[in-house]
C-alpha cells in the first residue's frame, strides 16, 4: 500500500521512524522504492549531484520538473515530494501557487517542499495548503540561503538562533505543513522542536531525536566526491564504478573484450 501523508503523521504518534532519501532519475527512484523507503524527495540537491552546479541556486523549475517526472515513473509505494527551486516561490504566494501547481499537475508528486519559516513564508505555506497543496517545510540550514549564511554552516548554535528556528517550525505547523526538515542544527534543539510539534520532523545532520532521517542518496551510496560531515556512506559506488570502467577499458584495449 502506498505511503500517505496521514501515515507519516501516524508514524510519529506510533514512534516509528520515517525513512527518506533523494532521487533524481528513474532507476534510482525504482531502487529506493523497492527497498521500502517511506518518502522520496526530488531535492534541489540534484543541482549539485546530477547537474554539476556548485550550489542549488542555479536550478530552474523546468529542470526539477524534468527530473521529477522520471522519478515518478520509478515510484510505486513511497510518498513523492518535490523541492521548489530558488526564486520559484519566494516572490509571492501567487508565484508559489503557480510553481507548486505545476509540480503536482505535471509530475504526479503528492507534495512540495520549500525553505524557511519566517512570517511571509508561513503565509505562503498557508495559501498553498488552503488550495489543497500539501507542503513540507525546511528550517535550520537552508541551502538556498547559502550565501547569506556564509557557507553550509551549522545553524541554531546560540539560544537566540535556536529560538528563531523553533519559532519558524511552529509557524510552519500552524500554517498547515505536514512535516518539517531540520537540517544541520544541534541535537538538543531538534529534540526540543520534535517534542513541541505534532507533525513529523525529518532530520539531516540534526541528531537522532527527529521523527525520521533523510540523506542525499549520492552521499549514502558513496558516489559523491565530497560529503557533509553528518552524512554516512553505506557503500563506495564511486570507487566500484571507477574500477569497473577501468577493467572494461583494459579489456577493450587488450582486445580481450568481447571474447
């Protein structure tokens, strides 16, 4: 049975951890879905891991729609969520509504994710939810604000910064978000937020106290040339791929392939 938003909220009440990963093409999405992942995110991280940009900022709405359509074809069970790229929703609730509407209409995804929980963004979330578009929030380290932060630095390290992130999370819940990603914040802060909210928190570099965990799948598989300090590689497919290709190269040049 396919995972729904209501199930994720029930998982929080039951204490069942939510498993989330990112995908950017059909084959990867199919593998994640068959492995039993609860939530698959077409994250704007694909700008870096699939398209080679240095940050997520250059990614366009058309580009993420292209990848989300491919991912959708590989997903049968997991809940599919798609990031709204930088400047596809920040201008106004109307702009956000048009972008999110395209995501749901053109890809078949069940929800969108956007960054930030300040008052104007909470208003945008409320507008989307009132229109029938499910929204996942994202606070803490928000990669689309990388230049404002001066890099991918841990957020919420001071009491004032922690209170701000907590207030943003509460505002997003009140606006109708069904879940919130907590990225690169102290574990005690994520615990406090998780206990305060009735909706699930999904952590990435936020400690073990969240209601679920998400990683960028290229980091999990060991495909990335660089990974953040909070990521864990469960395989080294980058090295395995290089070795396989080198073996093929040597056999072709040595005229031993094909036999």
